[in-house]
């Protein structure tokens, strides 16, 4: 088990390194650097003054040298300072992480729990009108991006009910009612894709399990149908469903970038959105590494859960 876990962690570290290098290089290839944006409204700025400012930011060094300096400082816990506010990037991230984690957790819970329940109902009612309706909604949920769902909900509520989310974000401990109004709709929009995909995967896995010989044996013993569904059929479908939920987290994290901006939530998504527009390189790289690290951590946890649920996976991994 330990070797299996270490192997998965090693894969995760490799992914983080590749993501860091890619984002670091690509941001510097994008036309228009932070110095150009800062000085675009300033009159009479000479080329020498602009180059001096680039030197203060460390942008006059080769890209590989900048990358090495960033990695060296990050290893000591220093992610640098914002090019615009001169605030430590670590402080900015720590302040923005809680709203994003809460929003993502709500979306994951909605997508996972709702998807499993919808998939079970669809499998039990196979071929009926309810099954066809749920399958249609699942396809629709997979086809429509989460930010479009959020925009449609926002527009519909504003036009039909004259309602719009609060303009000022308040934490759940400051004003729970205002906070709930601001996060419930984006959480629902973020979770629709995960719910749709999970429901389809649960349905197909449940149908395969319900047609297996061991389920017929269990039913022949007189076991109640509820126990057959939730203890035996669902348990054998966990791995495939768990895989999809883990992958869906990446979509949810990516969706926070736009939805947080749409609903005025001061989380990591809003931070990276503004940083990309401002070419605030330290903030962009740090936020991207945070997102990648969170996603890789979830995938590693899912892989370890595979080994716990089905020891044959662990044995096969160590045999290789």
C-alpha cells in the first residue's frame, strides 16, 4: 500500500512541475507585459525607465533564470509579491481560498449525491418515462457549460422574480442569509455537469450490476430490494462513479474562475481572473499551482480509495 501511494504521489509531483513550467513560460509569451500595462496611461515615459521597472520586477532575466528563482523562493515558502499591489501572494491566496473551497465543496456534494440518487432512480425505472426524462436532462447538463447555466439562472431570476445576488460578499458567519443567496446558485451551476455525468455513470454501472449473477442470488435469498440496491449493486459500482467524481472536480475548479466573477465572490477564481488580465505573473503562477495541486491531491486520494475498495488494484500496481 505504501509503495502504491508513493508511486501515485510521484506522478502528482511530475504533473505539478509540468504545469508550473508551462504556465510560467506561456504567461511571458502573451503579448503585453505588466510593465506595458502599468505605463500605458503614463505620459513621457522613456524606454530606459520602462526597462528599469522590468529590472525591478526581475523580468529582464532569461525565462529559465526567472523560473529557477521562483522555484527556489517557493521552496522556502515565498511565492513573491504582486506586481500591482506589492502584497505577498501567499497572503492574497490565504484570504481567497475559503470562499472557493466552500463553493467547490457545495458543488461537489450537489453533483455527487444528486448524481448517484438520480442514477439509481433512472436504473430502477429503466425504460420508463421518468428514465427517459432524467437521461435527457443528463445529456443537457453535460452539453451546457456551467457558466452558461449560471448566466441563464441569473437572467431568469432577474427577469421573472426581480432578484439579483447581493453586490457585497459577506461570509457565512457575518450574514448567513446574504451569503447563501450569493453562493447557492453558482454552486448549483458548478455542480450540474458533475451531477449529469455521475447520474449517467451510476445508471450504467447499476444496470450492469443488477444484471449480474450475484444480484440474482441475493434476490433469491429474499433480501429486501433496498438492501440489494444500496448495499450490493451500488457497492460494486463505486469505483467507476468515484473516478468520474474525481475528474469532475477539475471542471468545477475551472468553472470557479468565471462564476465567482459573475456572482461577486472574492475567491481564487476571481483572483486568477484579474491577475491574468493584469499580467500579474506571480499571482497567476501561484494560483495555477494551487489549483493544480488541489486537483492532483484529489486524484491521488481517489487512487488510494481504489486500493481500499478493491485490493486487487493495489496488488496489480505493485506487481508492475
